[in-house]
C-alpha cells in the first residue's frame, strides 16, 4: 500500500501528500513494495541471524556487502516545539536552525539550545510549503515542496539574498562541503552547485541491490549521507561514491507513545554537531529532540 495515499488529506487542508496520483503504475507499486519488504526483512533478520547464524532471505551477494543494522543509545533529549512540522534541521554555532512545512505555516527558525526557544523566525508566503534546509558558508538554503523554488538567506539576519529554481520536487537538503545534495522522495539524490544551483550529478540509492524510495530529510555526517525514509522509523547511511546503503538505524520507540498524536508525527530531522560529534534526531510535530550515539 502506498504510504502517500495512506495520508488521506489533500493539499487544500495543508497536507503534504506527495506525488499522489489517481492511477499508479504497476511498476511504481512494485518498487514501493520491494523497498518495504527489504526494510522489513532486514529488521527481522537481525535477531534470527544472531541465533542460528543464517539470514532470513537468500543474499545475492556476500553477507558483508549487505546493509547491516547498527544499534544506538539515547544520550539526552531536549525540548522541541510540538507544532513544528519539521522538514529540515541543522546544527550551527551552538543551536539549531529549522525549516518547517505545511501551507500557511511554513517557517525558517533559529532555536536556542537546549531550551528549544525560538530566537528568530520568518514565515514563508501561504502558497509555499517549506522543506529541506542546508548551510553553505554564511548562507541558509531552504527548499519548497512543489513550487520548484528555493531561497537563500543571510545566516544572521534571515534577509533574503537570492531565489533559485530546480526541476524536481524539494524534500531534503544537505551540503557535503562541495555540493548541495537534494532528495525529492524518489530513490535518487541530486547534486547541485551551491553557487549556481546547476545540477552536477544524480546518485541512485540502492539497499541490497534494490532502490529505496521516499528518501527525505538528509544530513552529511563524517563522509556519509544520512537519510530519513518517509513514514518509517528508518535512517539510512549511504556511501556517496556508490549510492549503496551500508547500514541503517531503526529508531522505532525512541518517541514515547504518550508523546504521539497520530497527526503525521513521523521521524524526520537529522542534525550533526561536527565539533563535538553529536547526532540529533527529531520528527514532525515531535515535542522532543533526541541526542543519540552509535554503539560500536
């Protein structure tokens, strides 16, 4: 079942039901089903393979070439505005910058750490749906969903410096120190020059040889691309040279059931403090930001 159709709300109500269509091709359904099965199989195989030394499904490659699940621990948690429909999150100079979505509610924000207090914000015009966010030097770069419009702001003042366009939808955005990397909800990532915003290359993402759709919020962490998979609790770790998913995290249960409202409050938000090697994650409408650490 398509996760896009399951949202059940249209754009007029401000929902982010991406790429929904009246007719969906058999091929598209097959790709979506394949991706879901791959993730499900990996999550099931972890405990079974440890107990009996075998994998659940037959690998087409050697086991060390397959994506492996890595474990994590929660180090701390911090307050987060539960009305924020988080689309992009980044860490810089002791605090967070956040891009939020929904028509008529989209914003660019600076958040105090650890209080979560909004220090500065600007609103997008009502016809725009805010999406991914990245920092290049002293410029904040924000995507929008279907309008094909991106915005460049001064880091300190949030003054609009430039507007640019792109051909695909805008979902997630990150910067690898050379190029911007954009996701559009497909299984591909798109590289752009951060000065001209012209496309540089396209990277096909594969997990155990299969495409994984719905790549969403992105973060570049120590040479890897980390990507949320929309409407799941999965974060993929992707090798930028090949597009191969080398490992993944399952964050199911990190948000307490009592903190969930059922209003599309799904995992979406990854930020990295490179100076102190800290990883933060959150979600749409989540009341907490979690600091996590990967276990060796």
